[in-house]
C-alpha cells in the first residue's frame, strides 16, 4: 500500500475531528442558538456533520427551552433542505455530485444507464424488498417523496437525500412537507429525551437513537404493506 493511501484516511479523520470540535465549541458561547441555526441549515445541503452535536449540549444547558431549540433546528434544517433540493435541480453535475462524493463520502455507480447510489447494507438487510431496489434512485422510483421522510430518519446524511430529491424531481410541495415531518420527528424526539432524562439520555441517543429510527421506519413500511393488502 502506498504512503499516500495510508495518509488519506488519517488526514480525513483529522479534518472531521477539527470540524466536530469547532461545531461543539459554539455550545459554550453566547452564540449557541445562531450557530445551531446556521449549522442545521448547512448540514442539509453541504456541511459534513449533523446538528445533533450542538443540539444536545444546548438542550442539556437549557432544558426548559427544549421545544424552542428543536423548532429552530427543524426550521433551519428544512430551509437548508430546500437549498439542497435546488442544488439537485440546478447544479447536480457541477456541485451536487461533488458534495455527494466528497462531503457525504458516497460513491456513484452506474445502474441501468444512470448514476445511482448503493444503499448501505444495514438498510438493505433491514428494510428488505419493500424498498423497491438496492439503489437510491430505484427507491425514489417506487416511493417518491416518502424517501425524504423514510431516509430522513436514518443515519444517512440528510444532504444526500435533499440533493438527490432534486435530481429525482420530487414534487417540491410534498418534499417540503415530508422534510418538515422527518426533521421535526428527529429533533423533537432527541430534545424531549434530553429534557426528560438530561445527561443520562446522551449515551442512549448516541448509541441507540438511529436504531430506534430504523425500527420506526420498518413499522411505517409494514403499515403501508398491510394497507395495500387490505385495499
């Protein structure tokens, strides 16, 4: 293995670690809420780290304001998602692909004559055939705007969903509604857990929250399958 190949992952980790601590430090300044709004907006289109990093210490420091902090985070994330959607519609080839490959660190693969994104194995194995395919745009073909809600709750980078929703030409109004639902579900649950259990909830959120979200998605898809069978 070449020396460059050995250095690349280390270098990338140092950059992400620096961004992580830079994001976290805003929680201990008077600008925590404005920083949360900016980072929530940016994360939905190009910023590499989720706003939960800042949301958690802010709610722990001011638990009575949990719903307000979650609301700021949700609204900023939705507006950022609209920016990501715009990148997908108007700048996929010039900007969108670069963000997907270099910020979200997801490689595009050629599937049925179009560039697509292979879904992580934990999503394929967990959600199974109900997805409609093993690649993201195949899932868009079946679920359309529901992809925004379903994958908006998973550990997938949200910028990946917003940008590709623009490429897939998801209806903008429906995209906005599902984006609000997905972001509100995630941030309000996290903030409520922190308000109720404080620092004790932090470990649980960091370790199990994404698993719980995926379980919720499985129940959601199962509910749709039952409705289809009944009707």
